[in-house]
């Protein structure tokens, strides 16, 4: 188990430099742009921030998740595909768990962190 954790940590840190490293800029930027777009749409619709809605509206949680997933699914899938390409080029193997971790950190996480603040920004801007 310790060897597995060490290999995963080594593999993940190795991705920072090497082929296809531009994705660590492109993927978060795309996630930010999607979050800004969706946060603005949420603000225009009078919705509460995205992550807040996930916790405060348990009866609508699946609908809220589906809405976010529609926006980020292609970027998330592309993040996985690009990471698998990296793995094949550099590691000569495919580790699906690592690809999911990379996609979650560089595509999903920025989206989740910024959609709510984008909503608040657009609400403030529209009411000033």
C-alpha cells in the first residue's frame, strides 16, 4: 500500500514538467471561464451560489449536480484523455485513478471554487 501511494505521488508530481504540461494552464483557465459564465447565468436567474445550493437544497441536489456536470463534462473528459496520453507517452502505462485525480484537480476543482463567487460578483455588479 505504501508503495502504491509513493508511486502515485511520484507520478502526479512528475506531470508538472514534461510533455503536455501546457494543460495545467489551459484546463484551469477553461474551468474558470465556464465557472464565470455559469455564475453569471445563476446571478441572472436569481439563484444562490452553486456549492451553497448543493448543501441547502437537498431535494434539488441531483438537478443542481446535473446542471454543473453539463457545463464541465467535456472539459473533464478532455482532461482525462490528455492525461491518459501523457501516461502512455511518459509512463508507458495507464492509471485511470491518476487520470481522475488530475482531471478533478485541474478541471473540476477550479469550476466548483469559482462558480459561486462569480455568481456573487455578477449579483453585486448588476445591483450597483
